[in-house]
């Protein structure tokens, strides 16, 4: 099994009284601290794909992502570590100046191919790009192996301590892994970060095999859609950092933590609940905004 030797994720208690007014306790699984480059949930979703690619003696991984993609960054880094080539199909026309994330993956040897938004949506792979020695990973690592890998992000957690596990959902792959791994006593809550729940529901339908698991999606925390980050969300991120010293990202974890606090405030959880909030990383994506936007990096 290929191993990136990441730090072991630890759970940090959320103790700020203003955050937990109603007799609940909460801890944050700090996957953002696992590694300076490959933070969060992305390595977990990749690990079994990389293992299979190596077993099948593939030479290169090809995958998809946007200009600030955490998935491309983790893929480029992992491929370099394991001696695989990497290529990315990037959403949108090639810009005159590459985003910092794309510069970083480029410097790790990832080859970039830009697709128009329409071609990207249809996942139109340029002809002759893919050969027999290439291994394709779907956008966001969606698929059986991605879900199995995501399930391992709970390996270091004493799960019976928690009544609820809450995570952000993009494709829903991570959520599906968590639902598969969590004990029956645990309720799982997904916070969609985009308006179209269809993909997430489909992922859960296909890849959650344990039909008696307790889970739900709470769809009111997308802030207008994927990667939308109104000023009020940015203010929340700074205030949350001041109170907890936990940095969040504009696409996923800010919306997750906002949702958690809003739910606690509105008595969503019974007194005595113990929440585990999954900090799935991704803070590097904040570089898409001016550094002065945030009181943290
Ligand atoms: C990709 C990502 C997610 C969403 O993961 P899915 O498995 O696609 O639902 C959540 N948080 C962060 C920081 C991510 O980069």
C-alpha cells in the first residue's frame, strides 16, 4: 500500500463558549494539519486509486480539476512521490497567468490541458491524450475506491465518543466514505457546498451499501453555490479564526463550520450531543483572493 507518511490527524476540542451555548460538545478532526501540501481529505480519496495504478504498472495518472483544485494538488504531489507521471484536464481556457495552485502542480511535473467549460462539463478528453499506460481518476475521486479510501480518514478517531459526524459535501465521496465507516449509533450530516444536490445524492445512492445508516443532507448552507463566497462568509471566517485559531477555506470548510454553529444556535442538536466536525483542509484555495482578505494564512 503506497503511503505518504502524513501526520496522524488529531481531534481538537472546540471550547469557545460563544460557539457552544447549548450543552453540546464538539471536536474538530484537523485533517488540514496532515501535511503542508496534501492537506485534508484528498489523499484518502486517492490512495486506493494510486495503489491500483501502481499494481497495474501504469505510468501516468490523468484527472480533472479547476484552477484552485485541492484534488489536482494532492494528485500531483502523490504522483511525484510514487514515481508516476501526472496530467490534468483543467476547467476553462488557459489564462495568461496560471493560478498559484496550477503553477505549483506544474512545478511538480503535472502536464496541464485546458478544456472549455462546455467540454469540461462533458468530460471530453482530448483525442490521443490517453494511452494504455495511463490511469484515469474521475473528478473529485468519485468511485468505489475513492469512497473506500475516504472511509479510512476516520481510522484514527474513537468514533463511539460521538453522536454526530458532520462534513462538507462536494461530490459526496467523502461523505459516502464516512457513512460507510461510522458506527450505527452515529448520525452523519452532510453540508452541501453547491446548489445541485443531484450529484451528491447519486454518489450516496451508488456507494453507500449500508442501507440502515443514519444520514442526512442539510442543503441551506451553500451561500449561493459552489465557490461563491459573499463578504459575510469571509467575515465569518475571520471571526471564527479569531475565536478558535482554526483557518477555514472559502469553498468547503467555512460553509461547514458556519452551518455547525447555526445548527447549534437553533437547537438542532439535543443537549448532550457530541459532534465531530471534519476539517477537510483546502485552505490553500484561499490564495485565489488577496492575502489581506484574511487574518490568517
Ligand atoms: C474536495 C473537498 C471536499 C469535498 O469532498 P467530496 O468528497 O467531493 O464531497 C471537502 N472539503 C475540502 C477542503 C475539499 O477539498
